[in-house]
């Protein structure tokens, strides 16, 4: 009898933990915009787990990490743009949380974009599968807010998406496309 009671308690505790994790996560879906864009975003999520913020970006097509190598001729980016909660997402973002392929692996960097451009620090980038990546970073890299607005952004330049000046990338995408979402860290 005690074993059944212990098993029931474990099941209840797992369900509660799952419910809490789901309550802390926001997912946005994005329409398939163009097959030419290797980094066309299918969905993006924002959440937090313990002391870290966690954002994931999933694309429609598979890609290799080295395809995030960015050069002047072929600029590429996979980022989460962050705005302070009180700012409009129609204004320039406050932070760029980005993954790029450098020195043989994916590396994450947080840049404060305004008031003056400054590198805030690095973070861990994890590949979840061939179509998705997760950014796990400390809130202090974006000013330790209670809440913030976010939008996942991709930029790709390649054979199918040639560079088209004055635009920075040949193809780009964002999720959500209508307006940034708010992530509340106090939930």
C-alpha cells in the first residue's frame, strides 16, 4: 500500500511541475512565408526555467549549424529581439540575443543595441534537432526585467535568397509577425 501511495504522489507532483512549466511558456506560430528562406520560422517560444530565460526557434526546413556562419557577402542571423516592457515594438529593439556559427560551433551573444551598442555577454545555444535551436541565458544579460517584449527573427542570404541592397539579408522572417509578445518573469 505505501508503494502505491508513493507512486500516486510522484504522478501528482510530475503533473503539477508540467503544468507550471507550461504556464510559464508562450508559443507563437508563423505562416510558411517562403520556401527560399532556409531559416523561415515555423514557431518560437519564450519561457523561463529556474534562473534562466529560455527561447526556442523552430524552422520549417532542416539546417546545419555551420549554415549560421555570417559574412559580409552572406549575412545570416537567428535572433530574439528584446524590448523593455514599456517600449513599443515599433521602435528599435533594446537587445539582440543571437546565435552564430564561429570557431566550429554555435555561440550565443547578447548585444545591447541602445542607447549605445555594447556586448553584454555570452550564453549557451543548444540544438534540439535539425530544425530548432534553444537559447538559455541569464536575465541580467537583458537588464534583469520583470517582464519584456520579444520577437524571434531570422535573416538568410544565399543562392535562393540573394542580397538585395539596401536590405541587410536576402530573406528574413519574424515570429510573431504582427507584434512582439510579452514574457512575464513573475509568473
